[in-house]
């Protein structure tokens, strides 16, 4: 089927208490791994690309690959989303190119400026049948081109979230409840502020909530990377049980990039170390693509609960 927006996906997920995975894509193997998993699990899925991913893959290639993915998955609702849109112009470019959803990340601005830029994107997007994710609150760590030090980390204020959604008309809201981007999310115990999530859901029950920085940083994949020569010590993510709890309690979209990077890298490193004479890219990209598929399938089926919800 053609690309869809996230509107119906989120309505169903809020009613039936599960989350939809939003997986970052940069190349063909990642797109294929995700779509193969979604097909096998009969799950809706969101493919998302950051502005640096779009620069890397080039927008025409990206659109054609996603179009091919949709053709290969005629019964699966697939949305194409701009992740961390830095400004109005980038959002407009993606809307004009055929994305069905965009994020305007105004979290680097103060509240009023965030409202203004988000409203501008919402007006343009809605005129073109596209939905908008906005962000309020700051995640610790690195977001695309934006660096936020962990001292500056700021949880989302539930009352502000209500005002923000009312004033901007955004379709979904990314919140900060303790997650962060990348492979180093927690120094000690993993901790998420489920109390803030509950308060937000109480105040804006019909707004789909988005969790960024939600990779598990799967320990087996980190170990495998390190075993085959990587240097990723002490990496730690959000445990599956917490993501499952979030899925049951009003989080509709869960963003995953780091776990897919680890999956791909672990298998490529393994082939490089075990078969040093190999230099045919298909020999290492085939298991890498399979590991992306396995990772996505596990999340859909065992953690987010979107299997059989297509
Ligand atoms: O949240 C950011 C995503 O992981 C995308 O990262 O800008 O390196 O593509 P990227
Ligand atoms: P991770 O780094 O935890 O995979 O988060 C990805 C993300 O939030 C993309 O927007
Ligand atoms: Zn993010």
C-alpha cells in the first residue's frame, strides 16, 4: 500500500495499548531488514530519517527505496517520518518530497520560540495532509546536530505540554522522561520518570506520546561488537521491561537507532575477523541485514506489542 500517515496507527495503538516502532534508516539493508521484520510480524512500522541520514542516502534514493519497501509490503501500514527536523525549511523539503510525517525539533529553543516554529510547520504540514511530531523538554546526550549536556537535561513539564499541544496543534509529542540518545544512557541504574508520563497522559490523553533515545543498547550486540574489536565499554540503554511498560502506558511511538547500528556493526565485524579473506560486501551485509531484521522483530513482538496490528 502507499505510505500512510501515523494518524490511524496511533489512534489504534492508544486504544489497544501498544507502541509502534520508529526505526532510523540510512541505507537499503536497514530498510529491508525493518520491512522484512514488519511483514513477518504483521505490524505497522515507521521508517524515519534524520537530516544527516537524508544527506547521506540522498533524498531521491531514500524515496525510491521506501517506495520499493511499500510495494513489497502491500498489507503493512508504513509511514515515512523526518526525525529531528531542525527547522521549517527541512520539514518543508520532506513534506514536498512525499514524507507522511515530520518532526520539528524545537527543543533547543525556549518555550515561546518552540511554539512559534512548531505552529509554522503544523500549518504547512496540515495543508499537505502530513502530520507533525514536536518535542518539549530536553533529552540528555546528542540529538542529531544538537548537543545537550546532561546537566542541561530537563524533564517535560506536564502543564506546559498541555499548553504546547493546544497552542501548536501538533499531532504527537516527544517528551523527556529520562531517556537519551546513543549508547550511554545511564551511569548507574536505568530510571525513567513514569510518574511524569502518567501526568502528561492525564492532561492530554488523546495526544500520542513519543519516546526518543529508547534503544535497549542490547548487551549481546555490544558484547559481540567488543569481542570482534570494537571499543564500546560500559554502554547502557533502556531495559526491555521499561519499554514494555511505556508501551502499555500511553507511549505510542518508540524511536530506535542505536540498536540497529549495533546490530549491523556486530555482524560486519564478525565476518571481518572470522573471514579476513572476505571482501565481497554481500558476504558481510547479508548477515548484517539479517541481524537488523532479528532486532526489529524482537522489539515488535516481545517489547512494543505491535505484532498482528497491521
Ligand atoms: O536521534 C538521532 C538519531 O539517532 C539520528 O542520528 O543524525 O546521526 O542520523 P543521526
Ligand atoms: P537511540 O539512540 O536510543 O536509538 O534513539 C534514537 C532516536 O531517538 C532517534 O530519534
Ligand atoms: Zn531522537
